């Protein structure tokens, strides 16, 4: 018997976009809590180092190449995991990409590119997981959105609109699935130190400028009421809560792990 509701022993989880950043932290925390975790990413080569670290810790994981914007591939992976393990308990739709477009300049191509991953990827992952979870009348779907759903940012327009769509979709899905025993929640991270944000501090040769990076992280920390910038593990522990039986009464919520940055004033 689990001694704590955060114990995920015997549970099976899929985490998309798990090769780095928040997805990697989420996969690590869920595996350390006892789950068998399937790490899925469009760049599986990035798993090479991670495999050794997971092995060294003795965690139960497997790795899959997956483009979340490919509905058939998502369906195949989820069905395969459920068939091999007999169940799927946790689905974390985390994979995303970002743009730097403004509302006035965003192009149709950019909208299509970003929405295909950030919005449709969430829909495809949620639907595939829901089919398995409804049959079991049990499961937790966690869709990673962003603090951008709470504020107006005159950049990243493809990203912010895709995240708003994913947030609204998740709320509606939570209503549809609640009577069927499946919980759906969103995680809305505030600024978190991951490779996604390093595009702002790159040198011309593509390497990271450590001084610019330190200044950027400090600026982000100063903008949050708690005075700190997010670490991927801050997001991962929030996902652990939503994934676990500790959150059995929680659905349709937005978990904001963001240092208080979107508190009303
Ligand atoms: N870092 C932040 O400040 C922040 C803030 C708010 C929300 N988020 C959200 O958190 C999640 C993780 O972000 P991150 O900062 O770790 O990003 P990241 O760019 O560091 O990692 C994203 C991962 O997703 C993978 N990926 C991209 N496209 C994919 C696809 N089509 N199919 C499968 N995998 C794909 C990438 O290969 C990468 O491993 C995203 O949903 C992001 O929008 C991040």
C-alpha cells in the first residue's frame, strides 16, 4: 500500500517533450515517485545522456520518438503503451515550440507551425489518453500551458494564442471527462530557466553568453513577487501533485507555478 498519496508506484505515465527542460524534470520526478515513465520527444537523440542518468538511478523509464503534431503517431504510442502495460494513468502533454511574432505581424505559416504542436498536440495527446482512461474510469491528464494565458504580451503571438486554445480546450475536456472518472488540469508555468528561453542570450555562433544569461535570469527573478526565477523542478513538483491521488478532488484547474507573477494588483 502506498504510504503517501504522492506515491506513483505501479502507475504508468507518458510525458511529451521530455528530452530537456520542464518535460525532462517532470519525467524524472514522476519516475522517482515510482511511476513507469515513457519519455517522448521529437528529438530522441537528446535522450542519449539522460538514459545513463535514469539507469544509474534505477528508474523505470522508456524512450520514444514522437512528433505530437502527428495524430496517428500519438494514437499509436498511447495505444502501444496501454497495451504493453495494461493501463495508462498519467498523460503530461508538455511538448511545445515558441515564436517571436507580434499580433500585427504573425503570419499564417507561423500560426500553423506553432498551433500544430502547442494546440493540436495537446488535443491529440488528450484524446488518445482519454480513450484509455475512460475505459478504466481513472486517470490524470495534465496539459502544460503558460503564464501567457493570464496576461497580454505583444510578442510570441503564435505561442500565446496556442496556449490560450489549449487552456480552454482543457477546461472543456475536464467537464466532459469528470463524470467518467478522468481528471484534466493545466499547469501554467511562469518564466522557468530552460533551453526554450536561451534563444534570448545566444552569441552569433549559437553558444550561450553566460553573462547575458545571468542578467536575463536575474531580470526575470526580479519581476516575480517571490524574487526568484523558476527551475524546471518547480514545475515538476506541481505536476506530481496533479498526477497523484493527492489531487483526486481536483479537476479543471490551472496550477500557476510562477513566483506570484500573475497575481492581480
Ligand atoms: N520555460 C518557460 O519559461 C515556460 C514558461 C511557460 C510555459 N512553458 C511551457 O512548458 C513546456 C516545456 O517548456 P520548456 O521550457 O521545457 O521547453 P524546451 O524548448 O526547453 O523543451 C521542449 C521540448 O519539447 C520538444 N518538442 C518540440 N516540438 C515537439 C513535437 N512536435 N513533438 C514532440 N516533442 C517536441 C523539444 O524537442 C524539447 O525537448 C512547454 O509547453 C512550454 O510552453 C515554459
